[in-house]
């Protein structure tokens, strides 16, 4: 037990700088769900607060009642996707992991909210959890007393406030004309990443004249994990799964976004 606590303290000491560890990939709801087009475990639901349970360290398990499902289904022990976790979800209740600025995990209000979360089993500090919303503003939308939600919704990361009913229509229509990205960056968009999926080496190829550029890699929680400045990178040590790379290119106003699958 003492060794476990010591390891946790050492790990916390490595991420205590919020400006780096908690840096967030800020995108919109519509851009975010586009990355999960082929993910059968993506769950979009409206939930109401039930209870919270203090876990080891800084984290809590927060249970929400499922009031309405817009997409997907809750992964329960009877689901083929189930991999086991320390709390059990049901068809009508979902446990979410809550943290703090130190642990780079989201905190929740007790108001009703709309959640967008993929089922991603993993170890978060000492907690084994599968539904872990990011700290970003594109996957958690608390519902106000006026029945509105506020957050990044369309093809921009800028925040807006709209009625819940309008947001529900956007969800059910898969964003319709609001979305303004494609699944990758083609030659017309000035660069390409290959091979993708990759099991280690990832190459970055530009198709226009050489310009200064840099890029950041984010995990599925929206947390920045690395910075790129070279045309070849090795992600062999990364866990398998989806990563998002955001490019900043000299002379190009909009950031270029690409998703990469590590296998």
C-alpha cells in the first residue's frame, strides 16, 4: 500500500504543471464526433445526477441516471465490448470518473447534462474506468434552468448558447451542414500522414512549399501528450488507440487537424 501511494505521489509530481499536463485539444462537438464515426461504443446521452463516491486519491465516481440515449448504448457486463471495471454500469445508469485540475480530469455539476463519451477501458491513476469525459468543452454540456446548453458545437471551437431542443436536433442529424472537416488531410489540404493506422513510425509529408510548422499530439481525452517538430515520429510507446494531431503552419490561419490510429 505504501509503495502504491508513493508511486501515485511521484506520478502527480510529474504532472503538477497545469499549463502543460492539462493542455486541452479544444474543438467542437461536431468535429469531435466525426473522429468517432466508426466507433460502435460512442455513447451520447442525457443524464441526471444520482450520487458520487470518493475513490482513492483525488478522484470520484459519479453516477448518472440515463434519461435519454441519442446514440449508442451503455456498455454493461452483458455487452460484447465489456472489459471489466471497478464500477458496474447498467442500461439505465452510468458511472463517470471525476477528478480535478491536478489529475486533469473533469468535475461535474449536479444539473442534468448531455454527455458524449466513448467506452475506453484504462487505468487512470489507481482507478480502472471506462467512461472518462475529457477536460475540454466539446463532450459535456450541462443543461441550465432556462433549458439551454453552452459549449463548442459547430465547426468552430468558439462557445455558443442554444436551446437544448436545438442541440438535440443537431445530435440526431449528425450535425448536418454544421460540420466542416473531412476524415483526414488530403493533398489539397497541404499534408498527409502515413502509414495510418500505424504500429510505430509515422511520416508527415507536405505537398506545398516548405513552411515553418509545429504540431501537438492529443489523446482521446483531449490532453496534450507531445509536441512534434520533425517529419518522422515514433509513437511505438503510445498505447493503442486514437490520437489527434493539430498542426500550426506558417501563413495558414486555420489549424489543420488529423486523426491517427495506433495499433
